C-alpha cells in the first residue's frame, strides 16, 4: 500500500467516524426560518418537551412590516404559545371589510365580531416586527429552543423513511452539518427545503403586480377602523389602519406606473387623496414601499420522509382575505403535536401523513377563496367585470348574505383518519371564558396542551379507559362555569362528549344516547404510543 493510499483510507475512516458521531448526536428537530411560522412551531414543540434548533439568515427580526392581519383562530394559537397577553396591547381589532366602488361609495359592508368563536376578535391588525419580537422573546425563555441567526442553510439531504436528515449550514465562512430526526422548512416562497424534497408548484391561476405602502402619520385619516377594498378595475386598491398612527395602502399599478423619482410624491398624494390630504406638512412618513407579485400557488407535495414544508414554502395566497400568515400558523398548530407524539412518545409514523392530507385541502380552499375575492373585486375592464360588480352589489343587498360572509374564513377539516364523520367532527371547539379553581380564565388554559375530552355526561368505563389511554384530560362541562356556550355547542352537535385534539379540532364524538366514541378503532392505532400500549385494548372492548 502506498503512502497516498494509506492517507486516503485514514481520511475516509476519519470522515466516517465524524459522520457517525454527528448522527449519534442528532437533534430532534431543525427548523429552517425564524419568521412567525418557524418560531411558533418551535414554541409549540417546546410545550411537548421537544428540543429544536431554529436557523435563520437574519441575525435579528426583519424590521419592515409584511403581514398585517390575523383572525381569531390564530390569536388562539398565540395564546397556546403564551404570547397573546403581550400581543393584545399592540393589536388593533378591525370592524371588518367594506367594498367601495370607483367613486369610493360603499357597495357592501362585512362586519367582523369583536368576540369570535375562538374567544378573540375575528380580525386583528398588527405590525409584524412587533409580533416577531414577542415570539423571539418567548423562544429565548424556553430551554428546549435554540435560535441561530446569521447562518445560511445550503443543503437539506431529504430522504425517504425516518432516518436522520442532514442539514448543511454555512456560517462565518465555513460549512458544518447538522443531523435531525425531523426538518421543518419554514423558509418562505423561495424555499430551499421545497427544492430538496423535489416539490414543485401547482399554479392556481392568479398573478398580479401590486405596490404596498406602509405609512406613519398623525394627520387626519378618514378611516372606519376596518379594511377598505376599492373595486375599481382601473385602479383597485386596499386600505387599512394597522396601529395608532400606522396605515397601509396597496395599489395595483401598471407596468409604467412608479412611485419613485421626483414625481413619486405627487403620484402618492393623488392615490391616497380619498383617505388623507398630504398636500401640506411633512407628517407623512413612508416606512416602506415595496412592489409585490401576488400569486396563488400550492406545493404538489409537502413532505418527504421526515422533511416537511410549512407556510409560504407550501402555499402562496393572494392577500385579499388576509389569510397568508394565518394559513402558515395553522400548519404549525396542525403538525407540531403530531410530530411531538411520534418523536417523544413513539406514536405510529403514519400519524405524520395526516399533516398534508388535512392541511393541503384546507389551504387550497383558502387560496381559491382569496382568488375568487380578488376576481370579484379587481377584475379587468371588460363587460364581465361590470356584470360581476353588479351581481356582487345585488347579492350583498340580500338579507343575511353579509352576515354569512362575515363568519370565519377557515373551513372545517374534511373527514380523514383523525377527523371522524359527525356534526362536530373537524370543527374547532369554541373558547368561552370559564371559571376553574376559583379563577376566571379561557377554556384552553384549562384543557392544557394535550388531547382532552369535554363531556356533558359521566363517561362509561370503556370510554374513560380510552381517554386515559390517550393521556387525555377529562373535563366535565358542568364544572367549568361558562356562560352556557359549551353545553349549547354540544347539544346542537348532538354530542354528549367530544375528543379534542391539541389543536382544538374535534377528532371524534360520543353521540347523545350512546356510550362510546363513534369510531375509536379507526384512529386509536395512530395515536397509540409506546408509553400507553393499553389504548388498543381499551378500544377493542
């Protein structure tokens, strides 16, 4: 053997040994992207005791606003990760949506309730950098979480099966490898993770170029504390108040239009004139002006092995119904508890298949609703556009239509392995204020982070055994001291009890007049863990 061959063998052996050491020291979860979706996922996993490392190319919060609206379900997710108490003072409830014609006359008004199904205002306006700061501060308080900023992920070695996943990271001029039991790609529309799993885009046929303008001003702005959508095919626009002195305008501009250059200020003055006069004085600070291409796309696959896509890496939603960030936060809430149950408790790997099967149809529905809304509000300058606006105005005058449209924008989950058929299955449990242990609190604070059974009747022994086999908390409704919301909800759903998932979706029900769950044998094998092998025996009784 030559000296060169000996050195080569030694280097190969050393590399293999180092790789084996890396694998042996693999992390439970690596999250790529420290935006709201990535950090929220880390916080949700931490509540189940799962360690995470969050990687981001920015060293600090991205300072400019992007998302500005969330619904009451996402506020409930913020409650779940412990930041809503801090978020509430910087959030601004919105009255709803007004449709205006080209002359800014009100065509229709869709009111949003200050007390939604989930216990929060149906729409809240906010400044994204403030939200991200609160989430990162919460992350710093969790010993299970580590944030590494100023690093670039250059490769993800996705593979089929449940083996460790290699993530290549570049920082300070050198590359290192991390090994993880699962990798979550929360890395946005240009996702490297999406490319790594071989996913492509399904185009849902919407693409428009808009300019977003974020402003700080103390000038008098004509505002109804809601969102204005100008249904003018020649110049569609959106306006909303975000904070005490913060506003956003969005305009669809033509290829030749620009707000830059010496004439930019005058052009801006013309555009915002229906809401505010900026002819005099300088109290009109443009914080950010950005040109965006609004697209409607859905990744054709969301998972390969233990690599998953979340947020904009998995779906792109036009902003017309304010559901872009909301969809990503729902991804986090759906996946985190399932991944924790597999990694921490040895649940069936097939449990992870339900992430894409549940979230993808839901995201598709929301994207199509956003596209339809944009089509109705900002359609082209043809006769069909006039007909659409006329039809929209007529429909909005029909009693009950605006109230129906003002309900929650998030549809129920469709039936599947973790959503059994029934009146309540696939819906989210309402969240009223309750009294527990002598204190007034929200329902979720009583239910905790695990599965839970909410019941209006004493459970029969076999049903109780199933609940205990799941590690579910059993909560009698009559001990909660709420305003009757929960009892009425169960009664209307013809249920004596419901099994709630950690994301507060109804998994199964105990129908009124029956003693047990409708189909425990179907979902029990997925939720059964190595820590609780008695569950399958309980469901077989």
